[in-house]
């Protein structure tokens, strides 16, 4: 990637460069806003691995995402929002149990395969 012009990087490569440039400062708190949006599976897994490593290093991760798979694999707590309304601070399992109440979604439909995803 070092030999490429930044204008010729893929979406996933640009995402990784942006994340790595922030991590170079070794921040205590890191905010990720849709970090896997538009990435291929390989980049997705690299970002997932990186977030897990940051958690192991006791970094505070704030993750903004619609990606239920990512939330399932890395979140400890979730702050669900809808139409500007916050529904509280919930443990991850509480959040998935309340998906239907909050969003009208059946959690078993969303999580049918997510609990089997390889992390």
C-alpha cells in the first residue's frame, strides 16, 4: 500500500489508512463511525481484528454502526437510538432482546447466523 498513490486506494484501503493514522497517536478513546461500511470481507476481518486488539489493550471504543454482526462480535454495551430518542444503555444481549420493541425487528432473524460468525 505504501507504493500506491492515495488517490488509487480502494475504499477499504482508505479506511484502514485513516484508522491507522489516528491510532498512531495511541489514543485512550477511539470513535469509529461505520468502520466497515463499504469494505470487502478481507478488510472487514482486518478491521474487526484491530478493534478486538484495541479492546484487549483496554482502549475505550465508541462504535457507531448499523452492522449487527460487528455489534454482536465487539460490543459490550449498546446505546440504541431511533428518531433522535435514546433507549438507554443496554448490555449487548439486552439490546438484541429488545430489537423488536425498539425497531420492529425480530432479533432472531438478524442473529440467525451472527452467533456463528467466525471472529
